C-alpha cells in the first residue's frame, strides 16, 4: 500500500480477516465506516498506530449524532470495533465470538417459547445461515413476540 500508517494497515487487515470469515458485504461496509472514523480520529490526534490512548478517545464519543444524548448502541458498537482490532493485533485474526453473559435468551421463563425458539434456531442452522444473521433473527423474534420474559 502507499505510505499507510500502522493503524491503516491494521484496519485494512482486520477488514480482510472479516471477509475471509465470510461476513456479508453490508457488514464489512459498516465496519469500514467505523474504521474510517477511528482512522480520522488517529490522524487528528497525530497517532500512527493503534494505542490504548486512541481506543480510549474513540470510546469516549458515544453520543447519538442527531440527539446528542448518550447511546448504548453506539457504545456497544465501538467496543465491538475495538475488540475486533485488538483481537487481530494479538492473534493475527479477528475473534468474532461473543463473550458469554446475561443474554436475554437465558432469561426466558416460558418453556413453550424457549422450545419454539430453539426449533427456529435449529432451522436457521440447518439452512446454513451465518451465525451473525442467526443472532439478529433470534433477537428480532424475541423482541417481536413480546414473550421473551414470560
């Protein structure tokens, strides 16, 4: 590449790693936009390589562009971006796994709904749907049903 900084190289290679994991082009475009924001921040701070200072500054701006209010979604997205980049730096490959936690699916009290949700997910897996897409569909099904905490 032409005189790219270390941060630009890492961002390019991280996107390449996502492509190799067969992420959709739309998802890669979204990450590219977020990486561009991070790269512009690095340039404005005159930082040439990924550092904790750069990531810290990037994580500070979690306000919604339109309302100016704090956005949990933006915060999660930025944390995800930083974690992907750090995993690439540490392993030479992106770690796209999610950390186990208090997922909403683990709080389902209705046995009938849990059984139906499990069947639905198995169908998606059998149809060879990508794991990230399954996660999205699962969340939508739980939210649209209104039953996820019954």
